[in-house]
C-alpha cells in the first residue's frame, strides 16, 4: 500500500536582478523576476514499511524535497499525498524555542508533530529516559549542546511511533552510543510497519538502513533503485566519473602471481575467474587497472577461500601519465553494499614514502590479509589514486564491486566479522556450603 505519493513536484524561488525589482513588481503588479528551479518533475511513491534513502551532492534539492513532503514548504507545481502521521527531524532544534526549557519544548514540538497534550504528558517519562540529558530537561534549550538538542528532538519525534519518519542528517551530530540507540528504535518501528525516509551523505548508512535509494541531481531524480546500486552512482557525483575504459581482446586466464607480474599490458581484467560484470568503474583517468589475481593456500582464483586464511590480492596498473605520488587501495563489502574493510598503501604500512610513476610504466600492487569473515559471498574493489595519502586524493581508476569471492567456514558464528573472542570458565574459590 502506498503511504507517500510525490506527483510532478517542482519548486522554484523568485530571483530578482536588483534590490528594487521586488518593489517595482509590487507596485506594477507585473512579474519582474526570474524563477530559479531547485526541483523539477519529481515523481515517485513509497510503500508502507519501506525504507528509502535520499542521496545527492550539496544543492541537489534533498532538504527542499523533505520540507515539501512535511508541509513546511509548498511546491510550485505538483502535489504530495501522505496517508498517516509524519514525524520529521529536518533541522537541528526545529520547533524548539531557545528560551523555553526542554520540558516546555517537548509540548511545543510534540504538538507541531500532531500529538495531543495528553499523549505528550503520558509519554513524558519515556521521552526523558530516552533523551538522557538529566537535569537539563528543565533548563533553557539555548544552554544545550547540538548533541543534546538532537537527543531531545529525536526522543520527541519517536515518542509515539509515526507512520512516516523523516531524518535529514540530524543524527550525524550525535555520539556513537546515541546513534546506535536511535537506529535500534528505528529498526523496531520498521518491524511494526513504519516508513523511513533517510537523508545522509554516508553511503554506508543508506545501504545499512534502507533497501531502496533515490539519487537527486540538479533537482531531478537521477536514479531510483536498490540502495547498493544507487550509492555507487552517488560516489560518481562526488568524485566525477571517467569515460568507460574499453576492454581489449580476451586472453586465457593466467595461473600464478608471477605470470601476472610478467604479463602484457592488455586489459584482461574481465576475463578472470570471479569477475563481477556488474562492476562499477570510475575515475579521472591517467591510470588503468588491467588485471588481478587472488591466491590462498597455494591456489589461485580459488572458488572457496577459507575464513581466517591469509589471502593475497594482486592487481596490475598501467600508468598513462607521470605522477609524483600514487596510492593503491583495497575494499571489501557485503553483497548488500555494507563496507566491511577498506585500506590503502599508507594505512597498511604507516609509511608516507611516495610511490612515484612514469607514463607507460606498469606496477603490481599487493594486499595480503586474513579473511576473518563468516561464510558467504563478498565483493572486492580495487582503486588507484594520485596525491599524498594525508591530503586529498584524486581517483584515477576505481573498480568497485569488481570481483566476487566466496568464503567458507566449517563453523558459522553470528554476524559478519570474526572478532576471535576467547572463552574461559572459572571455578569459584569459595568453600562449599556444609549442612
């Protein structure tokens, strides 16, 4: 069942060329402005119980869209239909009066969210307990830190389960403990059928908490699909995408790392065992990742890698320009797109020594690590960037989700990563009771 329908929504703001243009428009009753469209032709629907992430670079129109959905801003064109009660965390402290106490603001903000006074009073103790701000509940909100405001705002917004919860980056100001607490409550409400709209600049958060994502670009919907695929496209928007690098003729797969080192300079990446043809490739150019090999227990391209076994990942790069410093990188994700582990040459070695390259040069990079993961399939990504490790890096060629590996494990555990816990049972030193 659809709980939210956005139909042909557009939003434009008036832009005046001169400071007196607005006055002239009032006096003459003739338009004297240009329209600056921040949203155009948005059409999508969200089903009850669905979790949808909203992504986009700054200025894409994310916050404007959420304000239209919540009714704090009216669309210039189109309409929004919502079936149910909406709770929103759009701006930190929105609905709070700085000179009123936290307790007074609970009633004000709660009523803005559509709650009755008796509902707010009945939930006051639960709101206080969840926010955990102590005596500050009876102090003016202007004395609160940003984290304390977020704690109180989230506690009020979720005091009674809403039909739709909208969160716009508000949780990013909270500490890790309270963020985890908030997402636990969100997960509980989702099980009860709550719909979630989450705006975040963290692709990992969107993948983890949302099954679906919508990418906005220049006020329009660029992509609407699974959160894993949409977050990959979002990374393009952040770093810029390179034109597709053409592959060359297929060659027979080589069997050893030594042959990889001594091989040619053709792009044979796509011919290797484990290659994932839905890889996401992007970068600014200047380098091409040509080939890879992974090896464990003396076997190359093994169809099953044993959990906790050390595996060597090699990838070959041909450089098309000179660079004073390049940084190779490595990343493992779940099939759902959750980032499990990422590193680069600097993080793995702790050495700031630059890797310089010349145009036409080919280098082989190797990352070796124990795959301490639960049984299942995982995605591996390779990347090469230019720049200094502790400064901004420029992606040259990145091949996201480029190969799929299968981890086997005789005894499963709960979760994804093996943290290698130990266990001991200690006997009591006290004397036995004698009747």
